[in-house]
C-alpha cells in the first residue's frame, strides 16, 4: 500500500505521509523537527522583589476594585 504524497506547507517539498510520523501532517519530517531552543534558566527572586511584586499586585487589585464597584451618584 502506497502512502499519500503531501506537499510541505513550510518548504513546499513533497513527502510521504506515513502513520506515526512525528509532527504535523502538512509538514515534511525535516520541518517537523522541533527547533533546538536554548533552555532558559529562571532566576529566583529575592524577598524584596517578591514583596514589591506583591504590593504592586495588591495596588492593581485595589484600583480595579475601585473602578468596577464605585457608585456613581
């Protein structure tokens, strides 16, 4: 049984669509390979940064609450 011939949506190259092929059905195996991204290291926050972030979030919540629930008389 022959596999269907598809055209890659990225590079335009023809390829056989085989069952169990990793990636997208409209991309050739070369274009379906995941890009090698550099792992991003997360930098931890110290106590001052966490406190200032929490205070900023609280101020945002308070401002939104005032805007949403204030009584216009």
